[in-house]
């Protein structure tokens, strides 16, 4: 797909509480977060749009209170990855916990933390 150029009237940004040199970056990140949170684009596409790696993007979503969609397939893939990596589980914000609760899988977190504390 070709690049899309979004033209905004300059007057619409007068008084924006964003430094002028950060407007383009900030708008790209906000658009990427909104489209991802609404399930319109994938996480990878959102990261490319925002110009961030996955960890940075997820951290930004958590800081800004955006919901991170998690499907059953995502949950299963994350569980497979966690098992394969066998690294300590670190939760940096509450969004993953909310997602686990929405698909009724808090028992998984409980079992992972019990296994890590032994």
C-alpha cells in the first residue's frame, strides 16, 4: 500500500499543548494507539506507524490508559512464548492483568507467580 498523507489545517493545532517540533511524532503515536486499541490495525502495524518497537509501544499504551486487545489466540501465543523463554515474568502496568481478567484467565497469572516464587 502507498503511504497516506493526512493533511490537517494548521489552525486546528493552534494552542495544542504539544511542542511544535513534536507534533508529527505525537500525532502518529496517538493515531497508532487509537487504531490499535479499536482493533483496526495490528500491533505490528501500529508499532511501524508510531515509529516505536513493541516494548516502547506497549509501555506507551499502558501509560496513556489505552486498552490492549487480547484475543484467545494472543493469550495462547503469549503463554507459549512465556514457556519457551523461561524468563522471569515482569508486568509493568495493569493492562495485561485486565486483559487476562476479561478472558477469565487470572488463574494462569496466579500459577505463573507461584511457580516463580518457589
